[in-house]
């Protein structure tokens, strides 16, 4: 009986863990984080609903861009001198842990003024767990951003939101662990 109570407690705990992770959104969708191609980040963000625990992924060529989280005043003036946080890997996953506006811009001179900035308004509430789907790396752009790093881009597995913004990965993992535990107990 004690063993059964432990299994039930673990199942409940796994259920809670599966619901604490948010949806995952790739900033700029297939274009990523860039100044090439006239990406309209205001339009991109207007098509999404961001909730606490969602994750935004900035994908870009780190030789030419970065991501700075900044204050509202710095966002409005494209000031990159005092960021709240700096990201520079080229594949930055940033969890949105608090409700309210979050401001991001590229700190490379001239990029923010050219539109490489995004304001993400996060609403209270919590999303379901995200799904993981393979995503093709974007084809190299011609022009200023082309480099050997872009030319050698390959397919990678990156998180993307599923069609409804919710997902089943956490649930599937939880069910798998639950079945494993059940088989060990009986």
C-alpha cells in the first residue's frame, strides 16, 4: 500500500511539472533575429499571445547580432549602454517569467534604429508545455550578413510552437515515466 501511495504522489508531481513550462516562440519566425528582409517585429508580436513561463528564442548569426534586454526608456531611444541582460550565442532561449512588458533590441550600432527590436507584453497565466519540432536553419542571406558561418548552416532541432501554442511533450514524458513506475511496482 505504501508503494502505491508513492506512485500516486509521483504521478501528481509529474503532472504539475508538465504544466509549469510555457509555449516556445521563435522571434521573427523563419526570418529569425535580423535586419535583413524587412522583418516587422511589431507585426510578429501582434500575432502572438505571450503568457508567464513562455519562452522566446532568438536565432541569429552571432557574428553580426546580439540580444539585449533593456528598460522601456532604453528601448524607446535604442540605448544599448545599460542592458538588463545580454545574450550573444546566436540561439538564445529566454524564459518570460513575469507579466508585463519585456523589451529586447540588437545592441549592434544602427540595428535597433533599423527596426531590430521587439516589445513583448506578457500576460498573467501559464501556458501548457511546448512541443519540440525539427526546424531547418534559414538559408544564408546575401549581402552584409553573409559569412562562412551562415554558409555552413545545417538543419537543427529547435523548439517551435505547435499550431495552437500548447503542446504535449510534458504530458508524453509524464505518461512514459508513469508507465515505467507502474511496471516497477507491480
